[in-house]
C-alpha cells in the first residue's frame, strides 16, 4: 500500500513508535483513528507526497507501535503523551515545525499537540470530531447508541479487555462495518492490516486505556486549558462526513470555535471514514488548506 514510503522505528521513553515517511517538501504529519493504523491513509498519502514530506505514524497502542503498561490515572495513554510521541517522531526526521492531518482518535491527539506545542504545529486539518470535552458534555441518546464503544471501553478491567481479545477481528469489523457504508469502503489489504494489529498482544488493554484516558485525564487537561484561557491559535479546518453521526449530533464548527480562534470547515459526501470513503475529495481539501500555508510563507518572504 505504501511502496514509495520508507518504514521507520524509534523509541521514546521506552515506547516503540512505528511509521513510514515519503515524498518531499514541507512536513505533514498524518495521524489515524480507532480501531485502525496508519494504513487508513493508503489512498491519500501518495497524492500528498507529491507536495509534502508525509510522515505517517501508528499511535501508541495501535498498529506496530508500543503498548505501554496501564497506570491508575491512565497517563500512559493520555493525548498529552501521544502528542509528545508525535513531536519525537517529527524531530527524529528533522522537523521542528509541521502541519497535521488527523482522523478520529488521531485528531484528538492533534488537538492536544496543537495546544501543548503551539510552536511546532503550523496548521491542522481534523476529520470527523468535535472537541472531546464538548462531545461528552453534549452526549445524546443518538450519539450514545452510535458511539457505544466510547462507553463500553471505559468500563473497569478486565471485562472490556476480555471481550475485545476474545475475537479482535470481529470487534474491528463490528465497529467499522456498523457505520454508514458498512465494510465496502475498506480495501482488503487495509482491513487485513487492521485485523492483524488488533490481534497483537496487549492491544485490547491499550485500546481500553486510550478511551479511559479520554474520559478522565484528557478531560482534566482540557478543563485546565479552558480555566487558563488557552486556545488554539493555529488555522484549524474541520471536515466531517455528511452521512456520519458527528455532524448530526453536534454543531461541529460552533464547538470548535469555543476553543480555537481560526476555524473553518464543512462536510464531505461520505460517512465517518473520510480517508477511505472520500479520498479524492479529502486530497483536494488538504492541498487547498495546507498549500495556503506555503503561499503565505512565500508572500511573507517576499515582503521581507
């Protein structure tokens, strides 16, 4: 799926981080969601690599990245730690400043990345999410039914872990296939990769900890930002699927404008999995948004 990309592996504080890099030009980091891996970008990354140095990474707990042990406060799987992973990966490749395209759980990492490391993140394009705190605070019955795994995975161990690990492929297919388009959008090789990684030792524990962190320590960090008046200052664009749940249950742009200064966005003709359901439309949006940064930098250089 990524024949022109080079695999990489590194360690941060004892946690293995795996990914691929390809292309040339300004740096663009791609972050995937649940229950997937960086393979979600296989229809998008090659086109973006014609314009950018594209870095794809597996979040800790997913893909071929590490699965650190759980802790009582779920700190190991906080979005703050995952954001630090992302910074380490980009610095490993020589990039102190970069742009971010992120989906689902990866977009929650990107939110924390932009908040904690504002000098590193130039602009970000987030896919099919509203802010985590706002989504929990505004949960409706319709959202709870569609996103049942949010509330199942945060239950105390060991029940969620036991059920996930008993049949990982079935879990993957149930979560992904239960949305708008079923399993049809997913290439067989990508689906096989998601199933392979879901079955790796420690994945069930890591996935549950990811969600427990989002329902606990991540909300603490979000509330601290609000109390301190900290907002995202980078240009932020948000896209969501017109057939998905997020846009039907939440006023996406209004919620993002509560925490960010420069927000734009809209829908694409698909469901939740934008990179696999509407890759061509996503590439067009990404090129327009990210190349504006290049144009702005070029203009600034000329002005100087």
